[in-house]
C-alpha cells in the first residue's frame, strides 16, 4: 500500500467531509518532449493508446488502470492524503494583550514541532474550507488582523486531516460522465435548475466546475481522464 498527496479545492474538501464526493477525475498526461522531432511520434502513441483503451473496455468490460497502465494516483488499496488550504494557530491574545493558549473553536489537527519554512510549528492546523480566520497583526495582539493561510501545495503530511482509500481506477473520456457519477463528484445542482433544464443542469454544473479548475475550454477538449473512486478512511 502506498500513500500519495492529492490537492482539492475548498468546495471539494467540504464535499469530501460530508460524504457526497467519492470520485475524482484527473487528466491523463502524456510525456512532453522538448525535441520537436518527437511530437509526431507522441501523436501516434496517443492514437494507439486511445484505440487500446476503447478496445480493452469494449471487449473485457473492465476498467483500465490496474496492471495495464499505471495510474499516477495509485491503485485499489492505495491511499491519498488530501492537501487543502491551511494555516497554524499556536496562541491567542486575551483582552489585556497577554499571550495565551488558543482554545480551538473549529476543526483542527494538533501538531508538534512541525518543520515548515525556516522554523518549527506547534499548535493546531486549521483549514480555510471551514471558514475565514484572522490572526492578530502585531506581537502584542493590537494590530490589524491578517490572514496567514498557506497554499494547499505546501501542506505537509502531518497537517492533513483527510485520508482516502482508492477502491477502483478506470480511464474514460471526460464527457462520458453520467448523472450518478456527477453526483459522486460532489456536484450539487439546485432544484430550480433541475426544474428548468432537467438532467442537463447537472452536466452544466459539472462542466462549469471542471472549466473553473482546469481552465476555459478544458471541457470542450474532452480529454482522457483517470476516474479514481475512493472511500474515506476514519482517522
């Protein structure tokens, strides 16, 4: 069993926490060669891979990504630890400007002597997905509040609060997603939108989410994607 980090946005973290998100889709990336002479070769490889995936899934009816093509996010039984926007709170200031221990009033992960940047941190890791938080601005607690969130890419393993176990892996085209899978991606569509657009409303919301994360036009490109299904591990 291997563990790997995986990044999620705040909205998707909340969907993981409430149990509505049990899948994630990530673009299948082919190697990029600097030498232009290889470009044509990779086009041939990509075409062959596409045909192989289609044939494999059609004839065997089984997901690709176990022993045929290695998924970079892991195989069934492997685990993913979630990176999200985070910060560390060690102390607080009382009304008299005295430094006191911070009493958590939101979900936290206790940490001790965690190396980060040029120093070590002890206290509690907190998470932007749970709402805003402001630190006191000056050493005496009297300055303007400031934010001290760290980007998710910089989260160390010890500060992570969500662990996922992969249950299946397959490859498919992005636009082949069904309504049930859209729901398993944690996408919530309002009743009003469903009344107006029917099932298409869920697809529209998924398309909007995908383009928001991966860039305008990424849905229309309809890339091959890894479909990673998982369950949350209770810590």
